[in-house]
């Protein structure tokens, strides 16, 4: 089979990463968690004592950031300056930072370069906010995955509690609403559905149902 790309876009908590990992396993292709890349930038800034709101300082911090993405079956490990931060970047607080730093053009340019390089040599599935519109505009398959805010908050709380973290539903819901606003209204590469993307609402769907829907689309188009 020739090399191909699948772009999965959508707001926080819509199930993009979970489904993309499952589809990658089924198809035997590489899953690239682009959100984790922005989370890594946010963590790097936190470690250096740089406030996420300080665009110039965040951009300058990219010079001392060495990010290595190591694909593995069903996912990837992310190393920040040779330290495995795959788990550390998944906290709700770092997610908030990711939304802030992802709005900066210099950060996006750097991450998009890395993402496009991976797609040049591998069949990939990537999930994020601007994959189908900016990162992989020529992707053979584009999906826009959404879900209701209440459902997305429930999922995020479940993820955090499964890791032993305490999570307040109303606080998580508020963070998701704010993140949606930030992602959709930023000046550069805002979250939006690509014109040729297929919409899927996962609110009342199981992971398996969403996975199968995407696989069906892939088999039609690739």
C-alpha cells in the first residue's frame, strides 16, 4: 500500500487521541500525538520558569528545546532534552499551557516542521487542531471529531482519576470551554473543520464505533 496520511481534528476531549491510537494499531501505521508536542513545549517553559503568556520568552526557549519523538506500537514516547516526559505532559495544568503556547507562530512553525517531516517518510495518523487545514492539507483522509462539552469533561475527569489524580468536574468543564475559545479564536491556525473533512460526533458513540467509522472512511479513500 502506498504511503498515506489521516488527519483527525477536533476540540479537547473529543476522543481524538484514543481513537487515533486504535486506528494506528489496526492499520499498522504511525500515530503522531501533536498535542503532546505542544504540551512538551509548555512543560519546557514551566521547567525554565517562563510564563506561558510571555510570547517572546516562549519563542526564545525553543532554542534550548530538544524534542525527540520515538514511535512505538500504538503510540509514541516523547523525550524532552533526553528525559522521557510522555506521562508528565498529560496533566490538566500542562494542557492549559499547551493551549497558550500553541497560539504563538514561532512555536507552531517549529512543531509543524517536525510533523511534516514525519509524514514525508511514514504513513501516519495525526490528531490535533489544524492537521487537515495546515499540517497535512493533502491528507487522503480528514476527520473532524467532536462531542458535547459535558461529555468531554466527563471523559477528561475519568482519564485523570484513572491516573490517581483528583479532578473537579466543573473546573475541568470550565477549562475545556476556555480551551475551545482559545483554540477557535487564535489568530494563527485556529481550530476549524477542513472543507473536505468528514464530521463525526462521538458524544453517544463508543470508542470502537468511532474507530470503525474512521476505518470505513480510510478503506473507501485509500
